[in-house]
């Protein structure tokens, strides 16, 4: 009798139909971890409620019982942190079934029918993208909502700088990798467009690059943008897609994947035109080395060579390579950018580089294998790659301004991560060495407001009457032999960033241990240190935005995130130098 009752009650629970929205959304709990939601696709969006600390649920979207899309999402258990939009436009008028399977960890907590998400899901004609974040940058690109990591497919065409990026449109934590898309005419004002490339049966869409196929060797159309990305599925393979409408929409090649190999980490293809053989080449990360492949039509690829074993830093996974054709003293030189995670000089992610030659088949490094060169000495400069087809022979790089050690935990929620300012790269000689120099792209200067000049003493100089988040400081000074100097930025709460030139060690350091919010990760409170020539005529350019400081010295750069509770509004020096400061407010 008791057993029969139990069965009836359980059946009643399992079959109970919870009407979340009459006729339009109905949830049916099939088991403790399995729920189906019926959705009449009558509106533009289905708003899905997210709780960041919830484990992921797998949502399969079914139309006529066929799977048409699938995604992972942290559906809210007991509170809604924010909503993300699921675009119903492609299914307009259809009756969809969301087949939702909760993660095991979640079912241990309680029966998922108790979760708040079922009653919070709603249809809506609009999704509000207006900013709600204090740490939203003013002049650095950040997605209007959701998660972003690596810059992808950066290509210049018809007056537009294209920025594609690793994007999760279903939450502000890494996952569901798509290529997001933004365009700019001046590298500073970005318009975010719709998702460019979405996951498919071959996998999610990992990092890659894009080029303009001027000679139509691919047959995809003259001047088509051809992108190559990693399909992250059962294993990592390389696929291509093309666009004939300025990157607004992409068609995936039916013969995908186009490059396969037996490597667990085999990704981030970066295409370049090789003038030696008049062919397209691709460089990609393969375990602890990079590989070069060649093609006449961007579809059929042949392996050519590898580089890396025994060279540089190997304390992490090699990712996101880029081969740059540059010049030094009028002669061709190549620079290989190589991102590594972990293994960076201050933990986690960083960009190293190798200077050398490329003969059309193979890269050789000018330095001894033991030499390690870092492109930026901060903690938040990763996945750095350059624009293809940039005008006027420029080599313009962009970095993801975060670090895998804490990227998912930084104190923002509507979006996570922004990019660095674009940087022009050049080679310089110093003490018989050849170094890669990053300079702020000149386009940044267009954001400058009326400058104010002052001499900096040990007394605190107030920067603005009303504190501002976005500004540039240019500090020029002469540093006598054996002298040290610190520049200290601080706010009314006593939070500060200390930047020090030290003669004995010939270094510049940035201490963000008391910079504001630092406790969200034990890896965040750090002092980063760059080797630099200290002494004589010095110039330090600092770019501040809501949550970042980028420092450019004579021969180094350093990019660090900071989360002050109010903007840093005073500057002083802790030394005896005569420092001339120019302060530019920056705005768009
Ligand atoms: C680098 C990286 C790439 C990969 C992508 C996935 O940050 O790990 O190697 O393609 O991110 O999002």
C-alpha cells in the first residue's frame, strides 16, 4: 500500500506540469535532473535566468523533436544573477522544446523542479543591453554582455577593422565558444555586431584568424574574408568559413575540417600570405611547438615544418601563435608571437616572442634556445595577435586584457573581459639585442581632451576636480645615476598603485597589492617587474581606464588590471626628480 502510494506520488511529481507562462512556456519535469520546457517562439528572445555559482545544465533545443541547437548554461537554482537572451528569430512561429539535463552536482543539492529558473524564464521582444557595470571600460573594447577571451580573425578590409573574439553569449564565464564580432573605422569606436560563427557538430569555435582572399584562390569569391578556426570537438581540428558581406555572415566550408593531426592541443591557426612561395601559410600551436602548413587554395593543406622544441618558455601550453613580417635596418625580419599559459613571468598567462628569419618554409630563431623574451611584463596581456592586411604596412596588435588565473572571477558580471588598447609593433636595437617594441596606436590620441600640465613633487597632485576613470598621463623626467623614483596613484579610499624605477636592478615595477578590490583571487595581488634601462631621459605613458593600467616606458610595456573602488585621483612622486606631467582626459 505504502509502495503504491509512493509510486503515485512520484508519478504525480514527475508528470506535474508547471505553467511558467500560460501557453507560451511550460516546464515538465521528467526526472530529478531532466526537464523539458515548451516554448512558443512568438517573441524575439527567450530570456534565460543565470546564477553564476550554479553548475552548468545542458540545454538541447528541439524543433519537431530534432536537435537544432545546444548550449551549456548555469540556470538559476535559488537566485537570478542576470538574464541572457536566446535568439528565437530563426525559429519564429515554431513550437520548440528545450530539453534540459542538469549537471550531477546540481541534483545532489535538490530536485531540480524546485529551481527558480523554470518560473523566471520569459519571452521578450527586447533584451536590455544598457550598461550596468561600474568597471565597464570607456575606451577599451568589451562585449555588451557575456564572456570574451582571445581576439580572433582580426582583419582590415574596406576601411573597417574587424575584431572577432572568443565569446560566450550564454553567460559571463568561459564556455559555448562562438566568434563574436565588432567593427571599427578608427580602432577606438567599436560597434558590436551579431555572432559571426556559432558551434556546430564538429565542435565549439575556438581561436583562429581571417584573411582577405584577394585573388580568389579559394573560389569563395573575390575579396572574400576567409577565416580559419579550431573546431573543438572530440579532438581539435581546423576548419574554415568565408564571408562575402564584410564579415556580417559566414558560410562554413562543407569539406571541414581542413587540417587534422594527432595532438591533444592542436589549435589557434593563424593565416598569413607568404611572398617567398606566393602561397597561403598557416602557423598553429601543436603541443609544445608551432607548426607551419602551406596551401594554394586555403582548403587543401600540407605540413611543412615545426619550431619550438627547446626554445623559450615551456612551462605551460603553447597557444595563439602569430608570425609577423617586419623590418629592421631596411632588412626583412620575422617575429613569432607565442602565447603561453601558465608559465608567465608572474604566473598564469603571458605573451613571449622570438625574433628570427622565415625562408618560406621554416622559422629559425636568432637567439639562443635559452633566451626568453616577454612582449609585456604585466599580468593581463594574453592571446596577443595582429591584424591581417593592416594599411600602410602597420603591424597592429591587440591583447585580451586578462589572465586565465582569475579571468572568470574578476568583479564584473554583465560582461567579463576587455581588450588592451591597440599597439603598433616595431623592432628596436638595444645593447646588441633586437627587441619588439609595443607603442600605443596613434589613434588613441584622438580621444584626448584638453591637456593639463604640471610639475610633480612629493605633494599629492589632484588630477581632476571630479574624479575620472579614463585618462592618459605622460610623465617625463631625467633620472640621475643611482636615483630611484616611485610614482604613486591613489584614490580617496587610500587605494594605490605604486610604480617604481629602480636603478640597482634596472627595473620598472607596478605594485597593485593595495590597488582596490584584490581578494577575488589569491593570484591577483601582485608586483610585476620589467627589465628596463633606468637612468637619463625617461618617459612613462600611462593609460588608465575603469579597470586597467597600461604602462609604456622607453623600452617596455606592462598591462595590469586594477579594480579601485573609486577612480585614482591623485599622483605624487616618492623621489627627487623633476617630473613634467601632461594629463589628458580620454573620452569617446
Ligand atoms: C587561449 C585559448 C586558445 C583557445 C581559446 C579557447 O586563451 O585557450 O588556445 O583556442 O582560448 O577559448
